[in-house]
């Protein structure tokens, strides 16, 4: 596969990973570029979006002031970000 086709290839991504109880149905699948899909699983394995955000804050903590890091973590933990479908609702295959 040439570089151009590789960069535009599309793959199906499960919003709630099957390993975490997600179903293989359109309501749980979005289409994303294959390169994005591989990056998500390389960086986050099968974490859900809330866990991904918290992981990102923790990884970035060396670049963040402690008060900013604490504010981000408090914000992430205080909102309803644990619904994996909320972030992707406009991207779900219908």
C-alpha cells in the first residue's frame, strides 16, 4: 500500500471496546483514519475516553504547573465524561 492510501485508509473503531463489554453494532462503531486508530490503541490500549484524558494529563504533568494539573484532574473527575458515547455521538455509524 502506498503512503497516500495508507494515510487515508479508514477503519472501524469501537467506542466502548469489546474487551470492556462493547458490542459489535453500529451504535458502538465510528469510522476513523487507520493511522488515528493505530495511534489511539498504541497510546491508550483499550482505555475509554475519560481514562484517555486522565492518562494524557498524567503524561503531560512534567510540562504542566502543579496547580494546572490539579485543576484539569478535578475538572475531568467532576464532569460526566465517563459516558464513552458522549464524545463520539455525532460520529456513530447510523
